[in-house]
């Protein structure tokens, strides 16, 4: 459970937590599409993408470490994960994309609240 300091924060909650599951599902879609592009069958690609997110979520639930620590723990220096993260963390990068995504959802939540 989360308590807000101010009711005006509800639009931010909607943007992140209310809409967030769709963002995660889209990530699974994107991971599966990337797996297919790398030559895996649709069934294997879908299974791997789903299980990757499920396993990651289970680790987040079981370990109270910051997500950045968990990310660092599974990243070998100069390894394959580091190569992929260099793209995700480069410019403009995933952080910027998610920020713009949440801002758009918050703006729409505010608009809906006024109508």
C-alpha cells in the first residue's frame, strides 16, 4: 500500500502504476519480437520473454536491493548484458522514453479529471 502526500499526486500514480502493466506487457512484446529477429521461433521467443520478466519480478520481490544494484549484479563487465545496456542506457535511452511515456499518461489523466 502507498499513501500519497497530496491528492494531486494521483495523476502520477495513474501514469506509473495504473498504466504500468501495459508498459510491462509491451516490453514483453518487444523482447519476444527481438528474439524472433535473432532467429528464435515465435513460441520460444514468447516463452523466453515472459519468463524473463516473471523471473525478474520474482527477484525484485525477493531481494530488497535497489533495482540498480540488481541490474549491476547480473551485468558482467564487457559482457553481452553490458553491450545491450549500453544501448538502453545511451541517448536518448530507455529512461528518457519511460519519462516521456509517464508524462503523457499523467497529462491525459489530468485532462480526464477535468472533464
